[in-house]
C-alpha cells in the first residue's frame, strides 16, 4: 500500500474537483463538506471520462407526489449516457453490481495523497 502525493489540498475548492494522472490512470479528486474523495475518471459502461460529468444530487425514495431531493453535490452523472454514481463511494444509484473504482484519500500537512496497491 503506497500513498502518492498528487496535489495541495488548496488546489481543490469546496464543491469542486481536479483530475490528476497517477501510474497511467486518471483520477478525479472531489472535495465535499471539507472531505476529499477520489474516483477513477472512467465510466464502467463505455469508458466515458466521468469527471466531465455533471455533479448534482438525486431524488430519494418518497411517498406518492412527494419528492425528497438529497445528496446535493455528491452525485456524478456520466456525460455520455447519464449513469449516476455516488462520489463518496463510487456505487451506482441503479445497481449494487455497478460502480466506479474509488480510491482512499489521505490528507497530511496540506497535501492530498491517493492510496494505491490495496
């Protein structure tokens, strides 16, 4: 398990993201609520660049004629076909079997590190 320093924490604004290249893969680093999350920049459906997708929230299960909007800024939508994934976990919103690869992020002394090799 190796930690690879990729950015200064200040390089990723709250609610924003940055894409870095690390060992031949592109990884998007997102900052949500002061915490950092990392996702592979590759949609499992047809390889779209995930980090080019729209970030929003989603509607939650609710009663008839009621709409509960939640997870604002935590959902990324594939720019090609609209598949939606939770940025914090990489899990899709439509299937327990589909996900975007996520990576552990460690912030030390103002530097963002990505953990590879687990």
